[in-house]
C-alpha cells in the first residue's frame, strides 16, 4: 500500500502529460542534421500541446502513451507500422516542417482506428489533416501545404487522395471518421456514405 501511495503523484503527472501530448523524442541521424532536429524539437515544444490536442479532437482518437521517436535525416518522411518511429526530413522550409510533423503524427494516430473502411493511409489521414492544419495555422497555410503535397512524386498518389478528401465537406469527413471509429468489427468493408458534390479549391 505504501508503494502504491508513493507512486501516485508520478502516475498522475504522467497522465497529465499524456493528456496534453504524447512523449516525443527528437534525434538527428548524424551531426549534419542536428540543427534541423533542434528546429523540429523547438516546434514541438512551442506547438506540441496544441498539435496533439487538435489532432485528437478532430480525429476523435487518442495518442497511445508510448513514446514516439522522431529521427531527422534527408530520407522521405515516414511513420513505421508500429507507430513508434517517425522519420522527418531535415531540408524542408520552416512551414513545411510544421506541416510534415503534423502529417506524420496524424498517421500515428490513424493507426489506432479500429477500422479503415477500405481506405488507404492518406485518404484516412486526410479525413482530419486539412482541418487540423486549418485550425492550427489558418486556411491559407493548409491550402499551401495541400498544393505542395499534391506534387509529391512516387508510388503514393497524394494528388488523388487530396482530391478525394477535399471533395467532402468537413462535416462529411467527420461523419466518415465517426463511422470508422464506431465500427467494432474491424472489417475493411467500404463505407457506404455517399460523398457530397465536388467543391473546387485553389
Ligand atoms: Zn503520409
């Protein structure tokens, strides 16, 4: 009993921290990326609490308590399948660093969905990423970051995923997320929610 009482304040403090933001560590792959790693870390110190809160509120999901290790290098940004490691790119502009940090943390959060509804990683993420970017840094910021991501080359079709997600209204994106969160069967059957009329965006 004594041990339990002694442990209580620490546990309570840890829970408070978890509610604000998951623990995140930052490390450069080597000393060439130390400055960029420090930039990401400063960004997390300044905005991490708001980023985590808005990601959780908008997605309706909760970050696991486990620490996330962020590694900074010149490799393409990515999040491992177990969600424990995120790689971020050193050479991005300050604005795109913010966008990418939120993007990869969003992937981490989306891993906790009980069902994907047949959606790929980016369609899932884009059900809340645009709205989180907008709430964090404004609509202009979100639109600029979407324009950059649409041009990312490679096997992932970012262009198609953004076009799909932004053809839905925010309410429709939220309805899709609600359906994915509440489907306990974890099946990958497609969701039968009709998308709204396409809307044009810059
Ligand atoms: Zn991604």
